């Protein structure tokens, strides 16, 4: 069964506890999970794959930097949906302007990434030796987050994300994409277009 995101689970209790407010990161408008279509740079009208993207703050919660992990839902690199190709790298960002970029940033395959086929974080293709773990570079240009930029199928709005993405592999080959998507809300209906694409092309 294909899983994209998870619905929030709730519970009812007869007791009331004081809950501390969670500390916001300085890159709060960027961080979290995003689901995106990736288009070939020369044909930005027809998607070729889906990127499952996680953005997190840095260890020291820098206001001008963040980490991005891009997991490709096309598992051609490993030949199995169990181990996805994923790259993790650091970008510069401007929370006030809601933009981000990187130029020839060093990238590597992390130990794990979010895997929609497994429904949780799982080992990457690089970790399992299907592809090299290190030696990649990534360039991102024109990266931006648009607050409430997507009208969802449930009638609500979600944040949108867009960027140009160039990936150079250890063997020197390069792939270039235009990436457009939305914050993963966790609601299946709002993720339906991405889910249908994955089922049609990769499942």
C-alpha cells in the first residue's frame, strides 16, 4: 500500500496536562516535509518523477542556512522501492524573503530518508551500496516558498515551493529539473495527484 505522509492521530484523555509550547526554528517557513513534481528543465510542463523533500534547520539553528534531503520516488537507481536514491545538502536561505539557493554544494546519500513505499524513514540506495554514497554536488537557483500558494482539493490553502535543481553525480553526469510542489499536509486527498502519478509510473 502506497503511503504519502501520515494523518495526524489524536486521542482523548480525562486528565489535563500542561504542555510546553514547541520551540520554533528560525527557518520555520522552510522546514518540514514537501511533496513535489520534478520536470525536466527543457520540458517544464510534464513531470518525470516525484520528489519527497525534507527541510530541517542546522545544528546551531542558523538563520541563513538549512539542510534539504531530496528523495526520488523513481527507484530506478536501486531497482527496488525499498531503497530510494536521496541526496542531503546544505543551502543558504533568507527567511524574511522566503528564498533559498546553493551553488555546487557538496551532497551525499544519508543513511536514511523518508520512504513513501515503506511508510517511514528507511535506508537509502547509497547506504545500501546501490549507488555511491558521496561525491555529488547540487546547485539550486530561484528557490522560494510561497505562503498559501496552493489551493488544495479539500478547500484549504497550503504553502508552495519552487526551485531549479541541478544534480551532478560522481561519474560526472548531470540532471537538471524544475521542481514545483507543496507542503505535505498529511491528508490523502490533498496528496492524490502525487499518489496517482507514483502508482501509474513506478508501482
